[in-house]
C-alpha cells in the first residue's frame, strides 16, 4: 500500500486533502508541526509527502533539507 505523509498546520486543508486521496485507498499519516513530521519521517518510509511550505516553526524547505 502506498504511504502518504501530509505535513500541514491548517486542519481544514488537511481534512480536504485526506478526503480526496482516501478515495485511492492510500495509507495516510498527518503531521501538523516540525517535531511530528521529523519523527514520522525517521520511523517510516513514505512514498509521497505533501508538504506545506509555510509552517509556523520551520518552513517546508528546511524540512525538505532534513529529509
């Protein structure tokens, strides 16, 4: 099964994305902050990451660099 990580602090947008991609029967995990995102990426290999560039603690570009 394809694993997807959504990193976004906007709960409404996250729900909308999940609603759309759940139709494709994907395994979805969500992180709303830097700590959760980096922890999940350390413990799980994802096939796709949907990343908000403008996060409050760290911008998405920095998360990409750490990936």
